[in-house]
């Protein structure tokens, strides 16, 4: 987490500066007291102190003491805020924030500390949501598997293909969900290893289209590949980019009706020499209020199957390659999912 690392980096710097500032205060205070005592000694040795001079010396000492106390208060209040917030965070309350005040170093530390807590709060919320989503996704297939197996054990269902096949299909769905979650976890944590190699994007797109053509023909959908002639070889992981194209093509075919068209096309970018890839359909489209949600975990339209992780995985795989992905759609006009791939790692 960048905020945590930033806070750790600044912590040592701050402690050194803080120790130096305290030493400076002690030195100034000691020097001031010594100066006052020396002045009193000199004056006392020459002649007794007159009331006005004594009052002046006392006033000087009081001003010096107030200045020292004020400096310590400016440090003590922000440090107290940090201690209180750290205590709340230790108990799991990541909503705590500290006021950004005090000397420059303390303000920098406060901002880094707040950023760290904000990131921790977001991570905790995402983990909680993920757990709820995974629990929901597991419930249905496990219920089907349990129902079929218990029915066969109790003699209610015969152990035939019609009752075993649904259980096997649900087991396969669970296996795909686990694989998707593993890929997503690696991508989001930055631990996903990309095996980059020079790749012909047109060959990759044709392979994906060939694997889907029997399904497209059965559904009465035209599946086309349109690639620019000047596409360069890209330094990408072909397995991961194929996974992106498979997810996007499967989604497009699922939401396109008979007589429709799905197109995989790519063009060279003018700046940087990379490529812009798009999977476009003229199907049912996506409502405007749902469009910002489609790359979220477990997002599903009403009639879609699958795990609901395909677009989330695609987004993270594109980001791992250094590209960006976005969607354009309107109800009744179709959807275009477009992503960029740099020519080589940056």
C-alpha cells in the first residue's frame, strides 16, 4: 500500500527532525536561563537590584517560559492526535483521521497517516464485500450439488446421467470461479507474472474468433476480425491477452441476438506505436446507469451467467500491461469495449 510505505519513509525523517527540534528548544531554554542567572549575578555583585530592574528580569523569564511552552504545545497537540488515531486504528477503526496542523514535518506525517488509514478503510470494505459476494456465488452451486447427491443417497433420485450431470456442471462452475478469483487476486495485488513475448495481435484475435465461430453460427451471429495492416508486434503476454479477448467476445455473443454482428478489431495508436483493441457488438446495449458498474466485481446483468468476474479480470489484466480499458454503450445500439496496449513495457 503506497500510503503505508510513504508513512514509514517519513516516520524516520520526522523522528530525527523532531529530536533535533527538542534539542534546539532545550539549548535555547538552557542558554536563556544561564543568561538570566549570569545577568542577575553581575547586577547583584555591583549593586542591589532595583524594583524596576527586577521586574524586567522576571518579565523576560516569563516571556521565555511562555515561548517554550507555546512551542511544546504546537508539538504536543498534533502528536496527541496521532497517538489517539493510532490507538483507534489498532482497534480496527480505520475511519479515524488526524487534523493536519503543527510544524511542516508534522503536517506531512499527518497527511501520510490519513492516506494510510483511508487506504486501509477501502481495503477492509473491499474485503468484506468480496467475502459477501463469494458467499453468494458459492451458495447456488453448492445447493444444487448437495440436493442431487443427498437425493441419490436417500434413494429419491437414481444415480443416472440426468442427475449427475447437473452436479458435475456446477463443480466445473466452482472450479472456474476459483480460477477467476485467483487471477483477480494476483492482478489486484500486483503479483501477477506476465510472460511477455513479441506477439502478432491479428493471429491471436483469429485464434479466439475461430474458437467462437461454431457458437456464433449456431446463434445466427456474424463474428468478424478486422485488423489494421500496420499493427506492430507487441511485447505482451499472449495467454493473458487471449483471456481478455475470450471474456469480451463471450460477453458480446451472449448479449447479441440472431442476425447480429460481433467484431474484433484493432488499430495502431498514433502516439507511442501501441495498439487499440475493441470488441464491438450491435446487441442489446447497456443502460447508462449500469455502464459505470460493469467492471466491478461480480457485476451481472439480469440474464447473464458466469462468475461475473470476466470484465473485472479484463480490467486488471489490461492495467498490468500498462493499458486502459473503457466501455461505450447505449440501449438498443450495442456495446464497444475498448482497451489499449503499449508497444512494450514502460
